[in-house]
């Protein structure tokens, strides 16, 4: 039981560390406003309803 408690506490300490989150891929990065670009809208092909 003591090992489980120690392991749980170690996991909490590591999860709280900012560098560990980044290394493990747990940190979220938000997109930069200047890097966001608009894409063209999707269009339905003219022959979409034709059955094969």
C-alpha cells in the first residue's frame, strides 16, 4: 500500500512540473492569430447523387 501511495505522489509531482508536461506531450499550444488562415469551403461534386 505504501508503494502505491509513493507512486501516486510521484505522479502528481511530475504532472505538476511544466517541463515534464511539455516533454510528455501533455502541454497544449494555442494557435497564433497571425498564423491562422482561411480555407476554401467544401463543395459537393455535381455528380454526387449519381449511383455507381
